[in-house]
C-alpha cells in the first residue's frame, strides 16, 4: 500500500509540475490522453481456473478494455473476480469468501490452481528482456501445506516464486488488488450499491481514494511524536542528574589538583614520556625521510644518466646506420673499382709485355748488329793477322801468342768459378730468405693473431657484463636457476667454481695465467656425494653442458703446513667467496704450493725450496711459463693463454672496467708493435731485393767477360795454327762486306723498332698512370672500407658498453626504488603510529609544556616519573582517594553526562524530523483530499448529466459523512439520494463508484452484479453511463458481471467491448 501511496503522491506532484509546463507539453499530454488504443502492458489477457470454487477447469480470454460477463446464477461468474484477486495475491479476508483460501478449493479436490496471463509489451513493459511479451502468474492453493506462487516468462520458464516480485509487477502496472473498490465482488458490490448512510458512503470514498491510508500514516507520525516527547523528558531528567554528579566530581577533582603541585609535575613527567616517544618516532621518520629524499635525488640523477645513455644509444644507432649505408656504397664502389683495376692491370701487363717484346727485339737486333760489327772487327783482325802471318812467318810472336792463350784460359776458369758462386748465392737468396725476414713474418703473424684474440676477448668481456655466468657457457645461468629451485639436494651444489674466485686487484696481471693454469677446475661444479652428482649430471645434460663434477665432503682441514715460507702463492693472489671452493682448490690443485715470481732467473732457485711444487712467471701478454722439478732435475713448460676465451673467474664491476681498459691498451700496443714489425719487414725485403739485383748484375758482367775471353782464345788459337793465306784474306773481306750489309739492314730494322718503342712507351706511360690511378683509388676505397668497418666495430663495442651502463644504472635505480618503497612504507607506518602517539600525548598536555633535552632517555624519564609518583603517593596518604581514582571517577561521570547529552540531542533531532514530516504529511493530506474531492465531484456531476440529472457531493470530514444530493428532471432543487427511486438510487451509486474510480486510477477495475436492483430502463442507462465514462480511460481494463441479458442495450458492438456468456449451470 505504501508503494501505491508513493505513486499517488508522485502523480500529484507530476500534475502540479505539468501545470507549469509549456503549451507544447500540454498538447502532447492531451494527444496521449486522446489516444483510444488499449494498453500494451498491465492488462489481463487470459484467466485460467482449475479446481477453483465451482469450476473443474475454466478458461476466459478478456478484452483489453471493456468486458461484460453474462450468465445465470450458479454458472460461476463470481469466481472470475475472486480468482483474479486471489491469483494476484489477495488474502482470504479480501474475497468475502471466508477466512481461509482453502475454502476456495473445489470440494473433493486437494489443490486449486489460478493462472493469470498479463500483457507485457510497449514502453510500460516490465523487464521485457526477461519475460518477453507476456507475464504468467500462477498461484497454487493446497489443503495441506503452504500455498505457492510461480512467476513465468512467455515461454513458461519460471523466473521466481516470491510474492515480492508480483508486488513489483503490480506496482509497475498500477494494479491495486488490495483496494476494496478496485475489484468489487458480488457481496461488496451489493453492500456498496445498497449503502444508505452518509457515513458508509464516506468510508467507501476514503478507502477507495486511499485517503484513509494517508490519514493512518499521519496519525502514526503524531503518535510517534508524542512518544518521542515523553522520551525527551526522561532524557532531560537523566541529563540533569548526570550533570550534577559530574559537577560535584569536577569540584573534588579541581580541589585535588589545586592542593598539590607535585601532581602537576607528575602529569607533566607522564606527558613527557608520551612526547619523548613522539620525538623518537619523529627522528626515525626524519631519518627515513632523509634516506627517501637522497634516494629520490639519486633516482633523478640515474634517470638523467639513463636518458643521456638512451639518447647516446639512439644517436649511435643512427650513426651506425649511416656508416653501414656508407660502407655498402663503398663495397659497391670497391667491386667496381676492383674490376677497373683488374682491367687496367691486364691492359698494363699486355702493354708491358709488348714493350718488353720490342725491347727484346731491339736488344736482339743490337746484339746482332754488335755481333756483326764484332765479326767485321774479327774479320778485319783476321785479315791483319793473316797479313802479319805472311810477314812474320817463323817469327817470335808465336811464343807470345801461346802464352797469351794460356793466360786467357786461366782467366776464363777463374771467371766461371766466380760466376758459379754468384749463381749459387742468387739461388740461396731466392729460395732461402734471411732468418731476420722469417722471424719478422712469424712475429707479424703472431701479432695479427694476438690482435684478433684480444678484440674477441674485449667483445666477450663487454657482452658478458650483463650475465654473471655467461663466461661458463650459454645455458649456465638457466642451469644455475634450475639447481637453486631443486629442493632435494643433500647439499646444494656449488659452481662453477670460478664464479666464487676473484683475482686480487694488485695481481690483475696474473689473471690470464691463472685462468689457463686452473682452467679445468674453474669450469667445474662441486657436490658432496654420489646422489647429488647424478642429479647434477642430469641437469647439466638437459642444458647440454659438459662440465666436470668434483665429488668431495664439504669439510675443512689444516693446510698451513704446506705453504712455503716468504713466497707469494696462488693463495695470496686469489680471493674466495666460499670456503668449500677454497679447500677444493687446495685439495685438487695444491694452490698453496704454486708460487709466482716476476724474476724468471730465480725459478731454479725457488723450485728447490721446501713446499714449492711449481713456480709460475710471466713472459708476455700471450704466454707465461711453469717451472717444476727437484734437486736432480729442472723443467720449464710454456703456458699459452686462452686469450680468445673469457676469463672463468669472478670479477667486481670496477675490475671489469679495468680489465676492459687494460685489454684495449693491449690492443693499441699490439697494433703499434705490428706496425713497427711491418716497417722492419719491408726494409729487410727491400734490402734483399737490392742485393739480388746486384748479384744478377755481377753475373751478367761475369758471363760477358767469359764470352769475350772465349772469343779471344778462339782467335788466338786460330791465329796460332794458321800460317797466313791470301785467299783466306779475300774470303774474309767478302764476309766483312756481307756483315756490313747485314748491319745496314739491321740498323734500319732497329730504327723502326725504336720508333715503335717510342709510340708504345707513350701508351705504356698512359696505361701505367691509369693503373696507378685505379690502384690508388682502390687502395683509398679499401682504406675507407677498413675505417668504416672499424667504425662499425667500435660502434658495436660502444653499444655494448652503453647497454652495460644502462643495465648498471637500471640495477642501481631498482635498488633506489626499493629503498624509496621501504622508506615510504616506514614513513607511512611511522606517521600512522606518530598520529596516534601525538593524539594520545596531546590528551596529556600540549607539546609546548614539555621540555625534552638531548640527554633525556627512556630510562631517565621513567626514573624521574617513578620518583615523582612516589612523592605524590606520600603526599596523598592524608587524603582518602588517590588522584587516579578521582580522575577515573571524573572521566566516568563525564562519559555518562556526554552519553545523556548525545541521547537527548538524538531525540531532539528525531522530534524535529518527525515534526517536519508531520507538517509535510498534513500539507500533502490537505492537497490530496482537496484534489480527490474536486475530481470526484466533477466526475459525479458529469455522470448524472448523462441522464439529465444534476448533483453534488458534500464532504464533512469532521463528522465523517458524505452526502449525495441529486436533482432529477422533475425536481426543483437537489435532494438526498435516499429519497430517490430504487433505479435512480442505483444509478446514483454507480455514478459515485465511477467518481471513486476516477480518483483511484487503477489499471484493472471489476464490478459484480452492478444491476441487481435495477429495472431494464435504469440498467440500460447505467450501462451507457459505464461505457461513456470508462471509455475515457482507454488504457485501463474493466470487467462487469451481471446475470441479466444486456444484449438489448444498444451501442455494445464497439471494438473496445467484449461480451462473454457463461454456460448455464445445467450444461456445465
């Protein structure tokens, strides 16, 4: 009912607002009211009764607007309205059919079922997405057990069985089942139509318009106000008593405080304890605040560094891309230039070969001319000799000639011996390079390999900075995580052992040697027993790691007796982070007996000392040596460093940077050394070439001398054996002439060859220039390519360094963020604790009243408080109560007084709220009554006018009466309805019911046997009145039940009217 009242109130407010709305809205509302289409939601489409009252099974489909149900008495008409009321939740008392719903179940049956189908379409539909276009409400009545509801969808799927959902649906559709005038059953209709007293009419009107409920709420609020007033009086009396007790206790408390200065001192000392605790927390908070500020400042610096490195990284990437683009262009140009160079080289070589051939021809021709000239000279000499022979046959010149021949042959033998020596020297020089050149070439090769190894080492050092275990293999980090996550070890394995060993900074030059000497052990893992060894072996195999596993008990032992006196051993060089690793290296490698020295000349002396197993020394940056032996033997073994492998030793970040810097310096030094070696090698090769050219020149000269000497011997021998012949002289002259002719021809050919040589030489110079230019261009491009490659390599190294720095700063930032988080949590918790401590301390005294010195401690303040407390107790012996007891009583009385004040304040607030609510309810009641009476009067007058009557409704709220005054056509003035005829009286009662329905505004209305006291004329007029009035409410549904046949009444064939005829009792 409260929901209906609220809705009625809302409707009233809406109507008040609508009076102030625009004309467009008014016209829109009028158009909506004039819409004669039936409602799309909230009307009953079908009613089904099973075993209900007199029906075994009854089904009725209702029209959306006006419904007339006709049937004889006993046909079960009255069960329709009762079924609708009960099906929608009415109680037994509302049906006028007894005190229990069980009496509505048909005799002989145990259950009855009422099914009501409500239309659920259009804008006013209730949850259409759940129920669909229809809502099915079913109520089951049982003789045994409880009755039940079932609310179903259009597809008969049950949504709920709670009556509260039915109430929500009825409220949404404005169906008032519990209103006594909404669905008037047969008994209620007769009672209403035959009501004769003004009081009964008043009660019907007040109940039908719901004003009674508003009045009841108003009276309930009035009674509540009276109850609150009574409670306020009681609360005031309690407050007076509590205030009196509190004031008395306060007087005693104040006297007690004034009487003793010691107590005030005690309170201050007590408060000082609280404020001291506050100061302690504040100092801690300040400490964390300082750490927080410092951490945030460091984070800002780190962020700035990160931004710088990220910016540097971006610039590096951009520059790297540009360099790669340039290198790509240079590579293309090198390919093209290389092709041009090869073409120029081939052309040059062809030209050179052509010139060489011409020169060979020239040389050959010159030699032939020279030979011919020699022949001419020889022939001339022979002629002279022949002439001399003729002149000096048998003379002394023959002896002289023989001696000359012998001397010349001896000279030839000497020249040939010298020539063989020179040839042998040349062959040895060509086939057997000098030891210095071989040594330099070997050193150059070693230096180049050293540079490559050092660069690879540098790259690995940079790339391994982010991963602690990367030096031991790709998957070692994953294996370590797996080892740490495995929980069934007898003792968790340790390894790789090198990750727990660090070379001390002062011995950093020995890293490579130690890494090589202990390499296998540094790469190993350590377990305590065979079980752990098998498990660890399986894990390492899973990650494809082939590592040595050392099995030994994790135990300590004495090793001091094995250390040599006064010498530096591996124990002094190395630093261990795990003692088990320490003892393992002593056990496995005897590191306490391995000595190092910078002086290699002392190694033999050191090896003979007590407890010395090996002596290690450094040679260069690529190797060292190990010396071993005893008094009888001495052995030196070279140790070549694994430069191209990463160091399998742990290093601090500062050491890493130093190692990288040291490696970079080694690279620079090695490059300088390589350049010097190449320079020396070039000098030696050039010197060797010059020596070989000189030997070749000497060989040529010696061979020429040998030929000349042989010619002289031949000439002298011929001269010696010949006696001279004139015929021979003539023959020699002919040969001279022939040789001179050939000389002339050869000289002509020689001039032609020289001209060709001059022409070819100019072309050769041009080709040589082109070749030189192509070679220079290619060399420049190759140099640029090398520079760009170096720039790319340097950029990649720089990128690795930047990435390492970024990771380093990110790790530092993470640590600072953890500090920030920790400090913020500490500060937050400290502030929370501080707030409560300050609040508690302020209850003792203001902070300014307490002086806390630097020398104060918790113990000193406690001692001070105990002394003051002792003094107070001594002073209170003469007083009956202690200060604490009086203080406790004062607080208790104060709490009681404040509780009474709060209670009184709450009651006063409730009283004021109820008074406002009562005033509001009175205004609403007055407005509602005025509106309802005006609407009812207007409807009553309109209904009477249909018959030509006039009338008025007179309300007397004080006497609780309602007078109906009617003036018929023959009357001169209005008179009481009791004086009218039966038909006129029934018509007037119908008009009153329509007036109440107008005010009630229910979606569904029902009236049973409305025409029971009417004749045919009044029945016809009443039906016309009902049709005329109810057709104004096209969105509501009306159900009228009558035993009379109304078919003779005209105008019943409208589409908004549906007539249902019940079967006669006999046929049913």
